[in-house]
C-alpha cells in the first residue's frame, strides 16, 4: 500500500514508519517541522517527507486536499485533537482512500469505576483533551457504520520509550522524582499510593497501527485500546524504579493538599490528572480482533526512557542504574 502518516516523526511514527517500509509499503510522512525521528533507522531513506502546518491548513480548509492529493491507499493520523479537524479530514478523504486509522487516547475514558476499563464499560471523559478524543472516536465509528469512509481508532496509554520523558511514579514529569528515588531519599506520594497508571511502549503502539492497516476488514469501524499487558500503582512503580538504582523506595503518604503544597503547580496538576483517573485498561478486544501482543511491560518502557535520558545527559540522578 501507499500509506500517508500524518505526524510521522513523532513518538509512534519513529517506530511505525520503519515497520511499514520493511513490510514493503510505500510511505509518505507529513510533519510540521523537519525534526528527526527519535531513533535512527535506515528505512527512513525510503520515505517521502512532506512539510505542512496542519493547524494553519485546517483553518483555511486546505489540509484534507493536500493529503488526498498524495493518492494514499491508507492514511494514519497521529495528531488529530479535535472533532472538527477529524471531520474535515474524513470529508476530504471519503471516496479517495481506503482506510483512515486515527490515534486517540485512553483519556477518552473518565475516572475508573470498574477495572479493567474496556471499550464499553467506561465512564464519560473529563476535560477538553479526553472529551475531544471521545468525540473523534464516535465520529469515525459513525462514518464507517453509515457506509462512508472505512475508519479505525486506536487508543494508547501513556506512550513511553527512549528519547523523551515518561510519566513517572507519582504521575507527572518531574525529573526530581528520579533523583529522589536514585538517592534513596524519602518520596512524598499523594494518598495511599494505589492510583493506577497504564503505560505503553511506543513500538507496541506502532505494532497496533501496523496490524490495523494490514487487517482492514477486522479493524473497520473499530475502536481499540492499546496499552501494556499490565498497569502500575504509585507504590509499585516507585519500588520498581528505586530498584533500578539499587535502592529501596522510601515512601511517605501525604494528603493531596500537602502534595500540592510541596510540588510545582504544573507537576501537581499532572499527577492529579493521571491518578484521579486511575486507569487500568483492557486490551482483550485488540488482541482478539487484530492479534495485538505487546512486547513490553510498562516498567520496561519507562526504564528505557530513563536510561536514554541519563545516557544523553538529560536527567540528573544520584547514582547510575544497575544492570
């Protein structure tokens, strides 16, 4: 197939594009900038790269025509964040391509009431990001159900891997958490430390997109969760992460008010957003329909991220990671 990947040099595209090239597909990427992918791969030499500002072209209505003009058999949309943007693309591709696969998020679901969360038992989303991702998924399903464009939406958890900061043990991106754990110092955790986070390695997300593209009939009109085989609690995550540095986690439970008082505002809010949702998400539908088998446990995905940051001088820790 000739496949256009919108946002192809991002976290997932870094792994997806080489997968597609090695499978014999012709790949075109559309990205706003010319930043390199997070991992080098000689497969990128065979990729046509197009530069475009989607936000600007959505505003003047020209972006869908740009994508359609590339004559794709399938389109992967990694960077759609509003239902209006999704609707424009669907209308521009209807009758002009065979399959649109869009990247959603497990934040299309609200705070957990029953675990694991599946595609049918979730609470309504909370916040603009999750609300828009849920609206996009509904729009795509309705489009296919009505006999229009064949679509699929995939919904990853907290995408992790080498090259960028991953959501850490207290549910935020505070680099100081890693120094605290690596030094064996006391870490304040909000509540009892039972809140859940569900990560996924970027290459496992790429696997799911690859499977959806190559199994169009099974994926058509579907909405699928894409996460690691297990989720992490705050306490468990902190214990595992401290062990990477030969330490035992020293944890102190505090109230949310005290946690906020001792944490920078943006990090405290990110922690609340993740831990209040406390999501553990089922991949049974994705396994059964697409044959998805994630290769990475969540702690493996995060450890790779942390090791890369340390090796590249982007994370200050008190002692090196143990083998």
